[in-house]
């Protein structure tokens, strides 16, 4: 588990975010963390607060957190865009599910029933639930509705997307 610290710089650093690279001067505050003691220390400026996906050593959780964060930050102008976002998230979740299922299938049979195999199967099942919830979201809007009712319906759809979350371990 990563430990995030906010510190004042005692020497000059450079933000390790590849898109930022902002210099951190002596006396400036910055974030520092490492996912494990075997990985290098990451230093980020205050503008580049680390995402949840950066704070885990699990590829599964990093991918899942990125998908959940994209759902939480979703905003749509029209329903075609909403449907496209749902389809993209479903395909990303299916890819994650298939990858996790493949990892379990590649384990020796006696280990598939061990705690690690059960954890992988639980992850597959939970991702399947997420996919099902996303597929059940109805994005149709009746054209006979007033503009205010259409906006309310868009908000309902957006809220339904954002309410989908991972309920596994």
C-alpha cells in the first residue's frame, strides 16, 4: 500500500508526471509516494495530485480505478455520446474481466480453488455485475418531453452511470 506524503522541498525536484515536468523549488510543497519499497519514489507537484490508480501496485485495481474515475467525471451533451461512453466502459470492463479470467485459467488447477484463485473469480464476478448494470441503463429519451424533462432524463442517465461501482475485493 502506498503512503502519500505532502512535504516541503529541501532541494530542487522535477514533477515526475510525464505531462507536467514542472520544477519544484526549495520550500515548495509537493507530494511524494512509492507504491512499494522496491519501486522508485515518485514526486509530484501540488497540481498533479496522484490518482487512485497510481497509488496501487495491482494492475487490476489500477485499471478498475481509471474506469471508475472516468465514470465519475463523465458529462454528456447528447444521448449518442452517453451511449458511446457506456459502450467504451463496457468494452474496457470486458477486457479487464477477460484478462483476470485468463490469469485464473493459467493457474494450476489445485491453486484455482485456493484463496488467490477464489479472489480472481470474485473479481471476474464483480466486473460481470458492473457490465450488467451498465448494459441495463436505458439511454432513450422520449422526443415528446419538454426541454426541462429531457435535461432531467439526461441527469438520471448520468447518475445511473455514475452509480455503477465495483463491489468486490
